């Protein structure tokens, strides 16, 4: 999966789950301070990402280190590279 | 001048609190002995509201003036969730204007204030930082089912300016589950009353209660969209209030 493809799919998740406008979804945007997600929204986000990418990441500690959209794109790219087991 | 004002107001509030403390204790004992737990809590919450009203209406006047506007007086809203912007630590006192049985959802620090902290704890105020999510949801839902309204400051921390922070969504998840009205409250003028260093300045603080948002209006939305919907209503109204001021 190419980098841009991952970015597009992650952005789709944000648009579908939170109705955040595409223009807002930039790599440097902070998920909490700029986009307004809170810890409970992150749970919803993880569920949506699991469904979209067909992976199981609910208990992955690395999620705690994600703060920007860029971090999230990198994280998903890493998952794909690692070949995380499907749900 | 500002130090004089701070010393004057804090002194008068402390004196008032010390003066009524013995009567409060007697009143609480009286309530506890004669009434059921539910009535005890109801009266105690009313008592706290009156304490707040005396401070915001009388003790700080004329240096700090407060004005409350209810734009939908005839609405039957209780039990509901009041959602207020949070510019200053004086915001919780302003909820005394609301003539309802209210529990405030606060951070942990108000519980450390002498006397007030004890009263808040006794009245069942919720310290959201000290609770697990599930416990918070269960407590909030139970209070609403008992007919008690909730007062929340979803920014979580005071902004100290006219900018509004992002909202936390927990209280909106409760609203979606319990299907109760959400009532936006807009406060302006207290960004520096007091400052983050608790220095008081003179000025006029205005609070406006907006029409309720009923479940039918928000039932098909997600917690994320709901919190931003309410946040935008408050942003627009506070901007309008600032322009009128």
C-alpha cells in the first residue's frame, strides 16, 4: 500500500466518523488540540481504523504516542509494513 | 487597586463563610436527622446555590456586577445538562443563578477549598478527574434519572481569555444515552475575574442561558458532532454578547 493511499484512507475514516473537513486533515494538525478529539473519540477512531484496515490494534501501546495526523499516517504505514494480523 | 479589591472581596467572602458555618452545620444536622437522604441532598444543593447567589449578587457588588439572562424562561428543562464555557474559576459560582437542583462536574481542585470543598463533596459534586469513565457515566445517568440536572464545563480547564478550548465529549455521551435536554450557557466578562493567579479585577460578568436542545434534535448525531454542535452555538453566542457589550 502506497503512502498516499494510506493517507487517503485515514482521512476517509476521519471524514466518515467525525465529519471533519478534508482541508483540516493535514499531517501537522494535532488530533486533540486542532481537530478536537478526546480520549473517548480515540476509542471510536481505533474501532473505525480496525474496520477499515482489517487489523487489530486496540491494545497497541503505540497508539498513546500519536498526537498528530502525521503520527497516525506513520503508525498505519508501520502496521502495514509489519503485516499486523487481520481482525 | 487590584490587590486592594482582591483582599477586600476574599476577606468579605471568608468572613461571610465563617459567619454562616455554624448555622450551616446545625442546618445540615437538622436536615440529616429529620429528612430522607434524597431530601437532605436536595436541600443541601439549594443551600449551596443560595450561598453562591449571595456572593455573586451581593458580596462582590458594586466592584463586580453580574447579570443573568434567561432566553427561554418558560421551557421545562429539568433534569437536563447545562453546558457552559469556562473562562475563569468564578464560573461555578455563576451556576447559582439557575433555579434547579444541580450537581456540578468539576476538576479535583475545587474539592480542596476549605469548607466549600467539603460542602461540594457532601452534595455529591462529581470530580471527573478522580473517576473512571464507567463510574462517571453510571453516576451521571443515575443523577439525571433522579431528576438532578448536571452542570458541566466541557473545556475541562479555564481558558483565561475569550478563546474557547476544545470540548471533551463524556457529558454528551451521557446526554445521548439518557436522552435529556442540553442547555448551553454563555459567560463573558470574567476572563480576569479572577485571573489564573486568583487576582480579582472589577468588571461586569454576564451569563446567558440559551434555549434547550432537545433529544429529538440531536438523536441522530455522534458524540463528537454533538459536542462540536453545542460548542459552536456557545462560540457564536459569546461573540454576539461581546459585540453587544
